[in-house]
C-alpha cells in the first residue's frame, strides 16, 4: 500500500476525511453513551453516523480542489 501524493494536505483539507471521522465519532458515541437513550430517541447516533458516512462517500467523488482566487484554509 502506498500513500497518495500530498497525503498530509489531503488529510487536513478533504471533506471526505472530515465526514468519515465524524461518522466514526457518532458510531463511538452510540456505544459509549447509552445513558442518553432516555433523552434522545433510540439509535440517534447510529442514524447520524449513517448519513454522515454517505456524505463522506459523496464527498469522495467530488472535486475538492480550491477554486482559483479562493484562499486555501
């Protein structure tokens, strides 16, 4: 396995990476915070993780290069 060129910049700026990390966090919250089940509807974090993971897949297919004249953040 070989990393892509400029993997560090991609790791910091790609929306697909951000969405994938958010999905992982929501999945972990569903397991780690069962006490919130009385406050939040059942499977809230699981559903949220699913939608965010789909967003990651869509973002992975989109061109994520900055536009000309747009500052890179």
